[in-house]
């Protein structure tokens, strides 16, 4: 399957080629024809599946083809995203895919001065990418009108509701024209999402890709048993023994992220912590540095890492394991994007063994347990259960079926 087979117009195909996209990803293959035909789409897909292009390409193509019939000025497509990072990434994707189309787009989000944003809006734009809070603000001040919108995309709808944006989203939707085409994207479908989709979509086509554990297949995963006090020394060893181009390291706390960052800098590795205590500017700078490879390592908490999207992230390192097993799958899904392979390395201290068992239950195979050659721990690793001692996983080893895995160890957080 090629983009030409999907009837994508030549200038967009060329722009995609420049980005190195050779063939459409499954979500693109499934969603693009329906969106080009004018249907509403209800897509269940996570970040990392190529869903941005799945909605951006048809919007660009339809706006480009209809440019001659354009009667009124005004915003023609609105994309809502939950976070600034995601909104900026979507905007960058629109820039990448729209080279030569002469369509204007901009992105607006909170936490920064609104003046540069309103200056661009005044000049007139075709496509607006926005986070809900800033959009409502600018609507209330009269800088944005939505009555000319023809295409509406709600991206990561479940995360938006999670973040408490439901009232804002409803206010925004109320200002959109009744006649429009809508794309609704979510990773999960809790009841409120279903209700919102039902109220918004008109006879939608359902498009599903990649169940939650699918990306794990593409990632080369391993775990080192290492006690808390030894983790920093172990991290140094990992950097010495592995070829790490770019890594995203996960810690449980902001404080932990800062500590790990300091240690890495001490041993000469360019690293930046990215978390909620950092200003928007500092976060942007860190992300930019990571993208242009002047920074090798980002250290983040789960919350801060949401929306970080970098091409070809070679390693994900779990300095601490997450307590919610699904979070592990989300974390390692940051590497091995769009068919590339990637590496995920985890550190597991004695008190994290319960989390590791829960994670293994979620995966098709248990994570391979490895030992670092020559690593001398300060703290002696406690005696392991026999199933955990082997260095290579047994084929189809399913920890849920093995001894000593009582329900009591399941520490899933609500
Ligand atoms: P997304 O799920 O939209 O965040 O996209 C995930 C990553 O896949 C991004 O880095 C995109 O640049 C990349 N990507 C999207 N579509 C394709 C494609 N057809 N071929 C190769 N890479 C792609």
C-alpha cells in the first residue's frame, strides 16, 4: 500500500517522502479514505501509531482541493489537543505535510503570552490547533470565531476528559456549526468518552488500531535486578555498555528526575529533567535540544513525559518501575515508533518486584532478566525465586501461571 493508492495528491506525497514516510501506517490506511470521503471517524489509537498524519493529511488535501470555492475568510479546520506539547507537535506535523500547499495554520496554547498568537489569528488562518483553555479564552475575548469550521478533530479525547477539560470542550463544541466533519481519537473508551462521541459524531466509521500491548512486541526489553542505592552506578554502567543515541529515562518523582539528571551530567552525559516544576520555556528548550541531538537524555516523570514525541528514540530506561502496569507499556511505546525497533531497560529493586510481576502478567512474554557483567553491587541482591534467576526467559513463560504469584502482590493503583 502506498500513499498514492490512498489517492493522496502529489504535493502531499512529496512532503511525506521528504519526511521519509514510505507507506501509510495501519491507522492511516484505515482512516484516510473515510475522512477523504467526508465521513465522521471514531478512531481508537494511541500516540505512536501515526494518527496525527491520519487526520492531518485528509484535512490538508480537502482544504487544498476546495481552495477555489472558498467564499468566506475564517478558520476552516480546528484540532483540539490536551497538552501544549501535543498541540505543538501536531502543528509541526501540519507544517511538514503542507509544504507547497499555501494553507495557513497556527497553534495556540496557554502558559505563554497571548499577543503573538492573536497577531497571527488576526491575519487569518485556515487551520487552528489549540488546547481547550487558551482557545476558550481567546474565543471569549473575540479573537477566535468557530462558525466557519468545516473539519473538527478531537485528539486524545480520553486524556482531555482525564485532565478535567470536559466543560471547556462542551463549550467549544457548542460554538461549532452543526454541519461539519468530525474526527474523534482516543486510546481508551470509558463511558464518558462513549457519551461524548455519541453526542458529537454523525454515523461515524469506527477505526481501531494497536491494542494497548502491541507496541511491546517491537521493543527489545530487559530488566536488571538492582537495589535502590545501586541504581545510579548501574545507570552509568548501562551508558558505558550500550550504544545509546537518545534516551528517555523515567523516574517516579520530580526530585528523582533532578537527581538522576545531575548524576548523568557529572559523568559527562548531556541530560535535562523535564517536569511540571519547569517553565514552559524550559520544557520547550529541553525538547528542542533533544530533537536536534544537542541533548542526549531526557529524564521525566510519567505526567511530564506525556506528549513528548521524538523520532527514533533509541532507548527507554525505567529507573523506577511504574506501579500501574499499563504505564510500563505506555512508557516503552515511546521507543520503536512507526515500525522501528527500540530498547527498553528497567531497573527493579526488591520493593519493586511486585510491580514487575504485574507488568509481566500484561506482556506476552516475561521481560528478560539480565546481569551486568562486572557490576559489583554495594547492596547484596536478595535471593531470587527460581523463575526469576534465569538469565534468559523461557519461551512463552507466563508468570501468572507460576508459583509464588499470589493475588496479594497485585498493587494496581486506582
Ligand atoms: P503519531 O502517532 O502521530 O504521534 O506519530 C508517531 C510517529 O510516527 C511520528 O514521529 C511520525 O512522524 C511517524 N510517522 C507517522 N506516519 C508515518 C509513516 N507513514 N511512516 C513513517 N513514520 C510515520
